[in-house]
C-alpha cells in the first residue's frame, strides 16, 4: 500500500503480523508494530518529524563541529544545520526525497543520491532496504561512490523506541558499551573515556525515568547481535541489533516528545557506523574508491513477555 503526504510516499509493509510504515522523505521509519505491540514512536507525516524521529543519517551521523573539516589539504565548510549550537547535524538527507527502487508486501528499497554541495565535493548513491520479519525489522544500508575521487562515508538511523503501552519512563535501557563520548556545552565530542564508574555505564541497565541522556557510546559488544535493548516491567524486550562493524550507539532521551495525548518521555537508540565528528577524527569512516560499494545492516528484535530472549 502506498499513499502520499508531507513525508512523501507513505509505504506500508505487512507480513506475519508485523507492520511497518515507511516514508520516502529522509527514508523515514514512521512506525513499527509486532501484532498490537508498538515498537517505535509514530509520526503522522503532517510535517517534519519531531526530534528527527525515524530518519536516516548519511553521509555522517551526529555532529560535525562548526560544520568544518579538511579533506586532502582543503578546508571544507558544510552548511550549519544545528543553528543553536553552530554545527552540521545528521548528514545531508534529512529532507531529501528518496525514490522507490523495489517493493514487495514485506520489503521496500529506497534510493537517494548525495550530490556535491557546500563542504561535500562527492557524488554518492545511497539506498536503504526495510524488511519486516516475524520478530521485527531488518534495515540494510548501501552506498556506491559514483564520483572520480575517494570519498568518506558513515551512516546511522534515528529510531525512537518503545514497548507497547508501557510508559517509557518505566523501561530499562541496557547498552553493551565500554566507552562513551564526553561532550562540551555544544554537545561536540571532546574525549572517549571508559564508562566504568560513571553514570554512563549502562551495561547493567538503567530505568529511563531516572535520568536523561544525549550521549554516544563506543566499545560496543554485540551480544547475539544486540548492542542495546529495552526491557519492560513484564519482561518483554526490544533489542537493537547491528552488524559488528556498526560499532557505535547514540542514546537520546527527551521529556517533551509530542504525542496525541500531550508530551512525555521518549528515547532514541541510534545505530551508527561512526561516532560524532567522524569527518574530523576519521574514526569509523568508510572510505570508498571510485566505483566502490559498501553495505551493512541493523534491526529491531522483539521478544514478548514470558518467552526467553537472546539477551
């Protein structure tokens, strides 16, 4: 099923009792359900998604400090898209329209080219494939360098997660990460210390209502593919799974996420191939020679209460 609204084409994927809604603007994951259980915050397509809910982050996730970086000795200036903090945020596809390249009842592949522009002298063809499965969703990202020069690339996604009607405050978040990225007052990374002995050690789990985060994590350990997971009071779990070379996770919580009944706590648990400011540090970047391609995956895996899970 396909319709059109402010978020572009509205595509519904359904199979085995799982339903996902996808939008073509920003390649957005608009909602995901397994049966009657909501696993993501939903966006209605009437405008820009709040807090970048569900969008694709490419060709870099997170922030580039001051929008400035250097490539082959040339100083480059990206457009400043986080004006309050003076940074370039969430890549170049936040408001781009993807084309539908392939579609079935259970999957869709969307594609979008990243053209040369301010601070970005490269031509990349990117794509994302969403596929529902009985326990959730698999998302595969791909890219090909169509230009004549070697190009950097990183990607991520910005899903806001939940487990059914459980209040998000009552969910326990576990992140299997050994480091976190310390930030300055503009949320730019200034170091990567170990989580040991800090409030950022989420390896044993933390109730989301106890404190808020806007933090990137590294040193990720993939447990049965899962890098982070939410646990509901009744024992149901939702896992973020990602390829082993997707080594970073961002956690962002807000108390003012807009919903039909008002505002409340929401949590984005974001898979990333590179950490903040990767264009400057080089950490986690994928370098593509002319004509070279790369791809990788992440996903969401739901286990109902009373059924043994993988974490």
